[in-house]
C-alpha cells in the first residue's frame, strides 16, 4: 500500500523530503509533482524499480526515459553537452523543457534509447522535484504518469493513490496539476531542433 505525503509545493517540509529519500533509496517507486504534470520516479540505478515503472505504463524498449536534474553541472555528468546546448539549456531552465542528449557512461545502458544512445534531461521549475534531486545527490529516473491507453497524465493525487496504491511506494500530494506537455529539444552534434512543441517557448529556435 502506497504511503501518502502532503508536501507543500512551494516550501517542501524537510522531514517529508527525508522520508521520501529513504523510500527511494529502499527501491520504492514514487508519484511526484513537476511543473507540467505528475510523474513516476525512482533511483537511476535501480533496475527493479525501473521495471515497475515500465509495467505501470506498459512501456517498450524504445521509450525515452528522462533524468530530472538539479542544475547544469549534474546534466553535464550524465550527458555529452556541447557549448551551444549548454548555452541553450542554461537560458531555458528551470522550465518546461526536455532536452535529448547523447548519454555518457554514467547512464546505465538500459536507460538509454537503444538505437540513438540518448537520454532526456529536465530541470523542472518545481520546488518538490528540485529539492528531491538536490538532496538525493543524483538525478531521478522519471517518466510522465500517463496510464496505458490515455493521453494525459493523472492530475489528482487522490486518483493516483486510488489507481496505483499497490504498485507505488509513495504518492506525493502537491496539489492538482493538469497535464501540459514539455517542449522536447534534440541537441545533436551539429543541429539543435524542437521535436515536440509543448508549453515551453524557445524563440531562438523558432526559425529552425
């Protein structure tokens, strides 16, 4: 049965953050809020927890997982980020963007796109997500909490608990969050382009 924490979305309670970190370190999968939707999260190196996320969402091997990072320094540890990409990410974050970058050896192979060897990274503008990653000391493996056959992420934490209380270790209630898609930007060796337009606006790329 999933635990249920009501955490303040602007000023997360330190005690509840520490309890959440303990759950993650013990292999738990959590549902937590970001600036665009609720998401599923676990430790980056925990294969069993990742398999639980795959089972909940019925994901195949081609799914692009995302790493929630706290800052550019963390992004640079797990991705190969050129100067142009670095400047772009610095300008657009924190915010509703997902960046697709080549993964470094720090990223387990099973998390990378099987053909492109890429990984998505985000620096969300949400206090709970940022605080968790900052205090965890490493990125949080994550994917949007969209149930199989649905197009939008679950928005109400009460609904999340009701539907997934047996699969999850914890549901964090940070208020109702209506799903909005991030803007996905692919940062290749020679080109940087928007591959999915979401709510994030990147005027410097509009002509691409």
